[in-house]
C-alpha cells in the first residue's frame, strides 16, 4: 500500500528540514511539487510499486493549493495512506528567520530590502491562504525548535500508522508562549509549585523527588483526573472523525516541574489505549 506524506506550512518554518528527515528515513522525496501534478505523481508511484513517498508543497503554488484538501481526501478514499504535516511558527520567529537569511518571501512583490512591517503583513496573508490546509493537517510548531530537534520529532512520527489516532502530549512554559500546534491547552499554574522547594528547584518532573512531592498534592491528582476524563470522553469521537493526531499541551510557569510531571503521567495512562508521543518543549532543548 502506498503511503504519502505531504509537507506544507509557512515559509521559513522548516519544511526543507522536515523533508530531509523523511529522506533519511527512506522516503522518496519531491520538493515543491505543484498540487495539480499530485495525482499523476501518485499514479506513477503505483506503476513503480513505490511504497513510501513524500512531497513538499508551499505557497509558491498559491493558485492551486485550495484544491489540495479535496485531493488528499480523494486519495484516502482510494486506499492511499495519507499523512499531512503542516509546519508553523510565530510571526516574530518567521520575520527573524527571513531577516537572518535575507531571503525573499515567495508572495512578496518587493525587493530584499522590504521592511519588517511589510513582511509581517505578507506572512499573515500566507496564513489566510493556508488556513484550510492547516486545519486538516498535523501541525508542528517550530518556533522553539532547532533543526536537529525538528529532524528528530518528524522521525518520531513516522513509525505510527497514519490511519491510527496518535496522542502527542507536550509540556511547555507559559513564559515562552503557548505552542501553536496544540489542539488542547491545559493551564496548571494554579497547582503547588516545586520551584519554591529549594531541594526540588534544580530537578524536573521526571525526577522521583518532584514526582513524590506532586503525588502528595490533592489538587494535582484532581487535575490529572479531570484532564484524563475529558480525553476519555472525546478521543473516540475524534478518532471516528478520522483525526490522525491530537496534541495535548500542559503548561506551567517554567515548563520544568508540574507540566512535565502531568505529561509523564498522562502518557502512562493512555499508552495502552492509543499511540502516544511525548515532548517536553523546554527540557528537550537542553
């Protein structure tokens, strides 16, 4: 059975890095494939008995991109396993990346000397053009990811069957912003904070002393139970709606203790029911 990974997203968000991750994993990769050639490309791969292919598409094909969601739905109905990944980043991050590389935005009619205000407006236009495609894809927020981290994350997604719901549990620090790729965000900053215990401050929610401290707090147990009950109630419906990924983000102030502990516990709880992936945004960068 043919499996195709379609990579789209914002300009400057790391699509080339993601495509390299797929190429490293044995996928036959094509960059900047116009959407109108997708059906012919899939037919050719069927003739060649290809099994795993990946294509990158972006706003350079702006006129034909609106048809892509329908094309992907049609391919799924024909038995093709389709995995759609959408790479995103905050506007400030994208503006900085364009400034550092001095590249021209594909939608820009200006020269390389375009101001940051004009570039920000162009990026917002790009968001509007890609909004429907983003809605139907698994979103990866690359704002705080180095290229090596993005490579690792994309590779971690590949072993999971694209037709099975996967839960991505992610801890984060509110002080560094809410992840753009989160489907659900839970704020746990009201829970007792190990940061104020001197012996626990340098540790993380992965460490036994912190876990023991939080385990003894009734509020933490109640929060864990409430989040688990919410997911138990709705995940089946999301799976029946053909969702491939659901990202659950748990945030505390520093992304080191409470959110990390809760994510670790939730992964243990749901690993027997669903495919699960674990990310600690602030710790994984260390």
